[in-house]
């Protein structure tokens, strides 16, 4: 809960000693002349710091909360010294659960006030803004713009002061509440606080705990952050962009390779013949006449095409070198079914298939074709076998694209997961359909 902006003049206030009118404990004011209220560390009474006698504004109880940065600590931020003079605990209630964070008031007689906030190890350095954002837009997720940066709405809640110690540049009372609206553009958190007709804006910058520890000379190791905070920078944010750039370059190279493959491949038909398959025998083998595979060692494509209709055939294809007897064997099944049901016409399978054999050296070859199977009651079926030399193979490029996509997936998932955990704590968390049904 950040106070209205105030800038001290050149007059440097000196620490002044007083006694608490409630319990008599000694109180030293560090920002006399700028502090508006002070909370006694002994009895918890809220006192009027502008009154010479420190008039009691509200009686309280001894504060048991322990600041991570003790009051009176002097630190350095952006080259200027700052004294920690105030500490408060602020609480919001969301769906019946209380969430509390701590805030610190820091004072420099020449620069005014600086604020720190900490929630579960997440720190923000907060400065009061002198002006409102330039533009606000409504909608399902409102946004505001400040200095050319767009901030997305994160959360709206009623924030209540539940504990306090030290000096504050506003009149503080326990139980004071403001309506707080938070907008994020990591690492920045833009917040408005409304109390009655008064609205103030502040800008927080996410700061690692190690930086806070060094700035204020804290000897105790800082608490490590738990979870993901509203304006915490995404450590994976730049990775998808870099990986997408490399993916685009690799994909372009792959396309160029494909074009080169298509334009340089001979894709020459060296054999073609039609066959008839009779179901009278369980299996039938046919040997073709020899054909030449010349040129460099390259792939061979065998195309199968049939007149199947609600039927299937299984093929065993053996490409045999006439001279050496070396055999390369592949199998393929053709099936095609169609019909009509309550949803309309349907079909599955294909009457055409292509099987490829890689790296076949030049020579004379023949093909042994064995066909078998089929639906009972079918007398015969016709099919054509075509052999092509040096045919372009597109499957490799499909596999290559999938391989290139893997790093993209591994880059996007951590970043998306981090953002999912961030927004899960906001007013704009995604809910599943089952959650909606339960509601």
C-alpha cells in the first residue's frame, strides 16, 4: 500500500527522540517533518508524527512480524543512500484464503521515498508515479499504457493493512483498505490504489533477492523465491524466438534440398507390367523379364496399382540382381473398402501404394512378385507393377521437418509453462470445462 508522492526540500531532517505517549517507549524519528504517522514498536500504537506530542491515533498490540530488512538499515540504491524507516504487512483475501506480503518504506532527505515489497522471496522496488497512464482499455482483460509500454491486467483486490512498524508518509491505521489493481509487463508491475476518490499509481520493478541483499548489506541469505510472481521475467522468453529463427533457416535449407532433389532426380520408368491375380491358389509368384538399372547408385521406387473394391491383396516383392543373385525384399498390402451407413458414404484404404528401396547399384535385375490373400468369394483381381529408377523420396523431408520441430517444441514448452503458472494466480486464469461444470 504505497503512499502519495512527496519530495523533501533541501532541508535535511534530523533524527528526533520522543517517548511513546501510550507506553513510554523511546521512539526515534528518522524523517521528522516528512513522516505523517509512526507505529510504536513496543506497544503497536499508531501515532501522529506531525503532532509535537505524538498524539495517539489508534491503540494497538505489539507487532510480532519480523522484517527481513530491520528498521534503521541503510542501503544504497542507484548510487543514493536510503534508510529503511517503515514496515507493514498487507493482506488480500481471494476465495476465502488470505495472502499477505510485506512492504518497506525507505527515505532519503534529498530524493524522497522509495518502497520495497516482498512476497515469498519475490522482491519489487517501487517508485510513486507523478502521473496516470496515458491510456486505459477495457475488455475481458483490460490494459493500460505508460511510456509506450502496454500492461495487461493481472488482479484486482482489496488490500488491508494488517501490521505495521516505524514511520510512514501517510496517516496509517490498522485495518485501512484500498482497492488495488495490478497490471504487468515483466519485469514491471504497474499498480493503482483507490481509497475513496483518491487514486495513486506506482511502478514496481522485479528485483532478484540477491540484489536486495547486496544493496542493503544483509548478512542473512535471502529467502529463495517460491513459485512464479506476477511480473517475474520469464527466463525462457527469448529462447523460442532464437529457436524459431534457426528453424526457419534450417527449413529453408531443407526446401532448397528438396527442390534440388526433384530437379536432378531422373525418376525414369524402367519396367511396367499388368498382372492378374486368381484366388484359385493360396499364393502365386510371378517372375518378370530382366530390366536395366543404369547410372549411379540410387533409389528404386516400385508402384503398385490395383482395381480392388472391398478387397485386399498382400504382396512380397523381391528385387534380384541377375548377375550376383543379391536380393532385396519388401512387402506391401493394398486394401480398399467403401460403403454407406447412417453417416453417409465412407471409404478407407487405397488402391495405390509405393514402396522404395534405397541405394540400389547399377546392373540388370528382375522382379519376383508373390501375391496372396483377399476376401472370400472374390475370383480374381488385377494390378499393375511399375519400377522407377532414381525417384525422389519425399518421406525423408517429412521426417527431417519433424526432427527440426522437436527443438522448437522443447523451446516453447518451458516458456509457455512459465507463463501458465504466472497467469494461474491472476484474475484471468484459464479454467477447464470440468471446473466450469462443477460451478
